[in-house]
C-alpha cells in the first residue's frame, strides 16, 4: 500500500474513532510501527492530527486547510457570488461537468432557465437538478463515498464512464490551490477520477473561495498551468496574480 492510500485509511479511522494507536495502525495497514510513525508525522505537519504517546488523536484545530465536515456551511455568501459569476459564463446547450463540492452545488441551484446538459458525480447536485426539465442530467456511476455531508461517486467505473464523453466546461472541485504545489485534495481515492474529468474537458474552471489559496492538502491532482480559469472572491496580490497569468490562467473576481 502506497503512502497516500495509508494516509487516507488513517484519516478515515481517525474521523470515526477520534484516536488511533501505532500498534492498531501497524496491524491494519500491514506495515511496521516505524512506517506508521512517519505517516503520523506527515499528517501532524498538515494539522489534521496530534501525535500522542503510542498513537494520535484527531486535531481540534480549525485550520483553513483542514477538511472539516461542516465546510459546506462556511463562506456561503462568497460561494454564492462565485457561483453567480460562473453561471454568467454559461450559454444555452452547453455541456458541462460539475465535480463535487459546495460551490458546484450553488451553481446547480442557478440552472434551469435554459437548456443545458450536466454530467456530475455529486448526489446532492443530482438531487438539485432532478426536477428541472431544461437540464439534461448524466449521472456518473461508480462507488458512493459518504464523507460527512458529502455524497460523491468515484472510482474506476466513474473513470470509464467519463471517457465516453466530451464537455465544454469542467467545474473542478479542489481542497487547496497554491502556485508551487498546484491543485490539491485531501483524499487520494478521488485523484484519478478528477484527472479523468480534466481530460474530458475543453476548459477547466476552478471555483475557489479565499480559504483555499496558499494552503496544501495530501494529494496533488494537477499543476496550476493545467487549468484555464479561476473564479474567486479573493483579491490576490499583484505579484501573485501575475504568476497565475504567466502560467496561462485567467482569474475572474466576483
């Protein structure tokens, strides 16, 4: 088992039990205690757990880069403004892919006045679009991941599904964004699905509120130069904005 997979397993267990031991993890992951301690050290640097004697406990810090389950309830007004700006980029008969996320859900809520096709793997978005006759919905199949307030379908079936289609615009869900480290997420299992989504899109758009900038997560899914557009409420310093522009990224402010 590679490290990123181990980190995800550790965090899954920690979210459920709030505390884990080195011996417990060593047996579960089938690695040495030394390997477990190195994994815990890396997670501690990301502010997601606190190491204690013989194991670790779930970190209570509410750092901006921590994947808190209640994140969907944070920065709601900012996300709505970002979604409205994203909506202004759409036109009738567009074919778009809405990746999972609370800002994507806000965009879905704005749809319905004109004909558009939406592909998505987010169950909450599917539920939002279900009764909008102008919206043709393609449900991306795969394994359902229940993650707190999120219900997302991913995995190999999702990847094979999206390979059959081409979309005008992908609204990509990310956890953090940083010039040096690129676009990152907390769960390694989502990486391949998101990469497949990017490959299917003519334009890749990130809707990122200010809390996502200049932080890091566990897994890098893409470099900044692989996306086309960022829509944000964060007014970036001129020098930082210039770096994005030099990589070919358009920044749209709300």
